[in-house]
C-alpha cells in the first residue's frame, strides 16, 4: 500500500477502507509517512469529507495509536470536559475545580493553542511552577487525592492525534467536522473517563460558526461516545463574541480566579455553571436542575476556589500567585484602543480579536513558535454596551510593541457600532444528553 494512492483516492472523493485509514495512522505515528503527505491527506479530507464509518475508524485508530489510561481505580464518577475552542475560553480552569469540589473525579488532558484560539495548557503554564506533565501513576494518584488534575496530552496517549493536531494548525485544515470529531473523541476515549461533557462553541469566534454546523459536530461526537459506552452530554454555547473579558494566557487565569472567588458575574460564569452542572449530573447521577443548584452553592461558599488552589499546589504551582498583583506574568506595554465614533456595540468579532491577541504574542503562527504568557487583550466593551467617542474599547497587553498597530487595526475592525443595541444572543443554544 502506498500513501500517494490513499491521498489520490480521497482526493477523488472515494471512501477510505479501514485498512487504508489504519495504514495512514500507524505510518504517520511511526514517522514513516512525512508531514507533507499527511498534510495532503488532511486537505483532501477537509474538502471531500468522511463517512460516519470512516470517522469512527479514524477515531478508533487514533485512540489505539498509543496507551489507554485505566481509570478503574477512580470508580464510576470520573468525568471529562472538552471545548471545541473559542476566544477567551478559560472554562476548564473554572469547571474542573468546581466539579471536583462536588465529588466528581476530573482527570483532564488538555491541548495547546490551535489557530486563533487559546489552549488550556498554555494558560496553566502562566502559573509559576505549574507542571503540565505527570506520569500516569502520579496523574491518577492526584485525581484520587485532590479530585482533579489537568495535564497536557502525553506522548503515549493518542500520539497520532498529537502529531495531526499540530499539523492541522499550520495547514488550514482545522475546520473539518470529521477531523475535529476524531481528534476530540480519540483523546477522550483513550483518556478513559466514564462521562464526557462537550462544550461545542457556536459563532464568529468558533470553529463552527453556525448553529447547524455546531449541532452536527455535537451529534457526531455524542453518537461516537455513546457507541463506545460513555455517558455523554453536549452543550452548545455562544462564541459570537469572546467569552468573558480576557484574551491571553495569564489574563485568562486571572479572570478565572475572579469567577471562582465570586467577584465576576456574566457570560463566563453562566456558561461555566451550565457545563459544571452537566458534569455533576452525569458523574453523580443527579437531575441537571439539582446539579445546577449544587454548582451555584459551591461558587457562593468558596469551596470551588479552595479546590482550585489545592489543585494548583498539588501540581507544583504557586497558589499565592493567583492572588498577588505581581503573581502572574505581566506585559511591559499596555496600549488602549479608542473608539472614534459613538453608538451601541452591535457585534464583536471574536475571531479577529483572537488573531489580534496572537499577533501580540498570545498565540502561535507556527508549531515551533513560543507563546508569551503575558500577552493578550482585555475587552472593555461587549455587545449591547453604549460607547462614546474616545472610550477605550479594549487594552492591548504585549511585549512586542512593533505588532501593536496591526493588532489595533484588527480590534477596531472587530467592534461594530450601531445606533440601536443588538438583540441579545442566547448563551446556551442547545443541550444534548
């Protein structure tokens, strides 16, 4: 079998056989198939799509490409959460300790930044001392003791996905339902949690920009997960504007802390309550309404924040850094973006703001590029807010002042003003259980 023939068959719109998919996954994982051929197949898959049978086969092969984590020692209350990615999406930093504070076991493996979106591992590395790598034994032990551990995807857990994840980021093949489904579910199946909650983003800042696309992705992932014996829920959440006000790694950590400390309400807090309620409901067998009451109580009484500090300390991080003004990385330049006109904010293009934050240093243009944890944007005006000429729309945080003009131009394009306030969009579009 030759890789060039596999590429040609998919280029011509044919369905790949299980043998061909296994040949590709195994060969690419071993390094026998070069990046340029893998990139060609990803582009063919992007344009030609995949059948359900192909997607299931790809997911299974990727899940089996390395080790599978045995979480049986943690019992039946293990629960994982995955977001399809969005601008300002720091929900894992909030929902993981929140669910753990209510008796769930949260063994979470997260990714790095992809395209215009941030990665949870990048955010956590902004906390001094935090270790994003643990041995499987240490990982399971911490979840058993603390209730939560969040690490980067290991080299031996779905290594095929780890290689493809980085390749898709730099070959414009991210936005494909079959490839996203296989990527997410292969990691989740290999990671071993009994229950899985999917946060599927909808809007301009998401991979799935329409509710129809997001629903198709959610249904595909729930279908595969259920078929593999998992308890599944999917929550379609809005990402037409950034979630919360912070975009960028250290800035988002600080905002997550503010939510857990009860100092910030709004869209970020509400989305996190909805996600955590589904996690608690699945893992503990509760009605979603009952789980939501418990989640709100854990935020109100401080137990979720206490769990976050316990978790950070257990993984080598400095929990006091979450509270000190100088505890997290800070940029040397803070530059305002000022409105030239007046009106109501009719829209905020999350994708453009994500791209602007990446220019400032908060994201990657290539696989090898390092992220600046201090870089990012604080958004001061969101849809529906009144703006006068001269008001600060957002503040750029950067150690690369030479990129500020390009980032400022993107931010000004991203914020649309109108004479009347826009109709509000729902934060939660749909919940699939």
